[in-house]
C-alpha cells in the first residue's frame, strides 16, 4: 500500500498536492515498515512558486554604474552652484560695505568748506571725476586725495588689495563755474578688481 505523509499525518491513496514543497513516500509491506522501505524524494517547487520566482527582476551591474554616474554628475553640478552662490553673496556683502563707505565720505565732504584742502583739484584734471574706473584704473591708483593723504595724495600711488580702500578726485569749475564735482571711489581685489564709485556736486 502507498501512503503519503503530509505534515506528519498519513493519507492513504492520496495524490501529491502541488502546494507542498517536499514530501516523503512510505512503502508498507506485510511485515511492517522497515528502514529500507522509506524513499526520500528531493524537494521541489510547486508551479505557483516557480511562477513567483520567475517574475522577480533586479538591476544589472551596468544599470547600477549608469545610475551612479548620473547621480555623481548631478551632485557635482549642485556643489558648483553652491560655491557660486557663496561667492556671489560674499561679493554682494563687500559691494554693500563699499557703497556705505563711499556714501559716508561724500556726506563728510559736502559738509566741508568749499575751499577746504580736501576739496582741492590737486592735478587740475577735470576728467578724473569719471566713474568708469575699470577703463581708467589710474583714477583709483593716482587720485587727488585718499584716506592716507586726505589733503593731497598727488605722487602717492594707491595699491589695490583685499581690504577696501577709499580715494576721491575733485574737478574744479565742473560742470559750471563755482561748482566742484567730487567722485569717491572704494576699491578692493579678490582675484579681480572691484570698484564702487559715487559722485556729487558741491557749490560755493
């Protein structure tokens, strides 16, 4: 007689169900069950489990490498943008500080007497009040006045550096007789030259 053992129970003359992963077949003889009579059958997967495993998908090594490459490019772009934003903020802060320095000096010069030494046109150059400093850097490096030499900076060259420096030029009788045009320049360098220039007109 052939019986099937399912979950520890014997079910005589029962066919093997597909839902079981493994089973054991026992062959009974009239003398009883002997040690030689047990037949072990190798575990097998049911059709349902085979379909389940066959539908599983993964990523190939090439797909993983491509994904890592795309992610790396994106992170590098983000890092460059972050550095650019930080530098832009730093430059913006310095421009703000330089504007405040220039405006402060203009206010002080306007409160001086028209004939004060700090308002002299020391080189009689009426063109040195231009605000286009990048085209004519000597307006900054060879000014009429500077913070170091406020009364007369003629002959005292100014070297631009990382710290903001302030100078100013005066053009007498400009734009008309009895008037002076004053331009205050603040400059600094952080791998490139930066200038902030503000002008005003002072009358007698």
